[in-house]
C-alpha cells in the first residue's frame, strides 16, 4: 500500500471516529447533562459558528492567490 493510500485510509478512519464521537455526544451525553433550553441554545450557537466559518471562508482562496505574490516578493 502506497503512502497516499495509507494516509487516506488513516484520515478516513479518524474522520469516522470523530463523527461517531460527535453522534454519541449529541444524542446521549448532552441531553442527559443539559436542560432542553440549554441544549437548544447549544445547538443554535454551534449552527451559527458553523455558518460564520463558512461565510468567513468565502473569497479567501482568491484573496490568497491575488496578494501572495505581492507579499512574497516584498522586501521586509
């Protein structure tokens, strides 16, 4: 097995383990520890943080491609 295949398999396994931990946390642990209002607030905050991360990433790739050569060649 090549290096790329091994790393891909390893990353896939780690991603699935993370998804499993998140599922157990969301469905079993948090409902037992938090009141329904607190659980709802937690879900709203997680959703807003995810949405904020997606919106903040818009255009970042194009900005990097546009300004990287300028700052790379600039003498400091």
